[in-house]
C-alpha cells in the first residue's frame, strides 16, 4: 500500500459534476478561504467506506496524502488518522497527535478541521493540560484557531465547558466568519447541556460579540428569547 494506490482509488470514484458542486460549496475561488483547493468529486460517505480498506497506511503514506493538492486525498488521510487514533494505544495516540499538529498547514478547510480536531486534538488533551489550545488560538492561521475551538467539542461532551468558554472569549474579536460560526456552534452545544452556563456567558457579551456567532449560539432558544438577544 502506498499513496499512489490510494489516490488511484479516489480518482476512480470521482464525479466531475460533484467536483464542481464541491468547488463552489467550499469556496475555492480567488480570494476565498479555500482558494486553490481542488476536488475530484468524492462524497464523504464514500471516503468513509475507504477507511477500513486503507486504515493500516503508514505515516509516510498519510503525509503524502496530506501534501496532495486534492481535497479528498487530505480528507481520507484525516479519516484514517482518526481511526488509528481511536484504535491505538497511548504511544500511538501521542505520535498521531504530534503528527497532526506538525501538519496543520495541510488541514486547511473547515470540513478537514471539523472531521478530525475533536477526535485527535480534543481526544488527546481530554485528560491532559489544555495549554496547547491557547497557543493554537493565538495563531495567525485561521485553521489552527478553528482547530483550537473545535477540539473542545470533546470536552463539552464530557460536560467540561471551561476551556470552550475561555477560548470563546479570546475569539470574540476574531475577524473571520468561519471562526464566528465555530465559536457559536460550540456555545450552542454547551447550551444543549446547560443553558444556564450559556446564558451567563452571553449576558455581558451578546451586545458586542459578532452577529453570526450570536445567531449560532442562540439557534435553539425559543423564538421570543432569540429575538430578545438579537435586538439587544
């Protein structure tokens, strides 16, 4: 097994019509956040089915896939990394976590972050110091900042909200809409588990936080309460 074998399988599954739709959906045009990204038109469910076939891929193979300019190559590499992380022992998980952080420049679209950061970064740091997230959240890279906040999804599922709220505070002034959406999404997830915590966070921030962030955070509120926050 090598990267060329895997890439050949992906190419055979590609669909030009789907590729065009994905190019548009993931904003790959000049000046867009995904500028230059290339799709061959393989949908996520199909990529997930390939994971079992190639889950034994070694680090060199996964690195070659991550270095590819084809989006689906990078996505499959990350799906495989997640599978290896979930099945691995502590040494495996530490290695995969370090490998992941060494390649964040290639985890360069929102879906790539979202399908891997909670499992790998959040999974590794769940019972460790969260300090690495505070380095990532101050990065100039949009994707590293998104990795930081998405990693906390794992903590939220364990009813641990502290770092999500702290990172959200640090990202209130972020200029990227994709960060506003990610933070709002994580705040909404907190609200599903403890709406009192979410309301307390919003109390002194709802008037100044980005509008998109607020909309995402309060999406599950009853309509009268949603409107009250938006009008505030």
